[in-house]
C-alpha cells in the first residue's frame, strides 16, 4: 500500500490489484503510486517517443492515414461541425487530428507537452498549437465547441484537475470526448502486468465506472461510454510491439513483418483495442441539452 490518496477522488483506502496497480474502491481508478513527477514525465516525449509510431516519427503518409482513420470515426460522432467551430485536441501530438478538424470546416486548436511534436503540429497549423500542459495554455472560459482527449488522460497524474480545466474551457452545450485504456477490459484482466496498455508513461487507468465518475464529478452530463477500436496496420503493430515488447506478439509480428508483402503489411483494419471512448457535454446552465 502506498499510504497515499487516490489521484482522482482523494480516497484513502487504495488496494493493490491487477496489473500491479493500486485501485481506489471509492471511484474505481487504478494508478501507479507514488504518482510520477510531471516534469520527469514531460522529458519522455522527445522525438524518439514518436518512433514507436513507425518511420519518421509517424510522419510517414501511411501512418498518418491510419491514425486519421481512427480520429475521423471519433470526429464523425460529433455530427456536422458548425462552420468555424473551435475544436481543441489535448495532447495533439504532431497534429493528425487537427488536419481533420480543418477539413471538416472547424477551427482546429492543439495543446501538446512535447516540444518536438508541438513544433511539427505548429508547422502545419501556425498559431493554433500551444506547447505545454492544458492548464499552462490558459484558454478562455466557455471557448470550445468540443475538446478531445485521445489517449492522453492516462498520462496525467492529476486527471481531476485536467477535467476541471476542460469543463472550464468548453462552451455550455459543448462536448468532451475522452478515449483511454479500459482497466475492466479483457486484456487487462487476462494479461495483468503484461497488459499492452500498461506502460511506464501511463500513470492512471480508468474503468467505465471511474471514467463516468470523473466526468460526472467535473460537471459533465449526458455521459455515454462505448468500446473503443483503432484502425491499424500490421506494419504499425510490428513497430509498436518492437518498442513495447510482449511475448509472443512481438516475435510473431517481427516474422510477419519480414515475410509478408508490403501491400498486406500496410492494409488498414479495425482492431478492438481494450479502450473506452466517452462522450459527454457541458450542460447549459440549469438544463442538460439533448
Ligand atoms: Zn478514488
């Protein structure tokens, strides 16, 4: 036991549980305690970090198209964007999602802690990308039509503070979309510490219960959760599992990577990834919009 308090609700009765995590019985959050230092975490996101995405730090056109296929499906669920709608991607990395917002007629904004990734994104969307944490970015209140957090909240040691800031900057009636690994997924249950989402840079782990708790506690309404999936290629998976080895997945993918023709390695397909995708909205004062 850490003797510490839950990173989400502040509860003091943490229990050692699966995947080597401590779970809070009050809100359901799993986390690695003591919580990592934000400064040390930030130092991880160099150019090398993005090499796991494949050649050229994920700037390879095939990787870009693959990542954008996942994001396109998430963006479509918002429905048509009003012209010029401001959409923020928290943890925008090199800006693949921002491209889609612009193409859909919205006004893309991104915030990213990695100076390398923020510079790449900024090159494609000048003046629209801030380097730092969301809190440091200091956006105006009630400012965004929608805020996306794709594969980012699990990297943050203070998720409640992050969601409070998201709530502040979303306009009344605006939306938040959160995608994050699911601690209740079959992969987490079966693989324990070897779960493929269990990584050094992942600090907090949500289940459906804890994500619903976190969004509700931050003030969001109309919370809907569904299972996440991603568009991937065998080439991408081989690269990913080279960086994050998992037996026997890594050697099998290495073999396929050597033997299969390029067109098969680059063929895109949907893969359930053991994640949760949550949609919620900031209520108009006094009423929850439909
Ligand atoms: Zn808790």
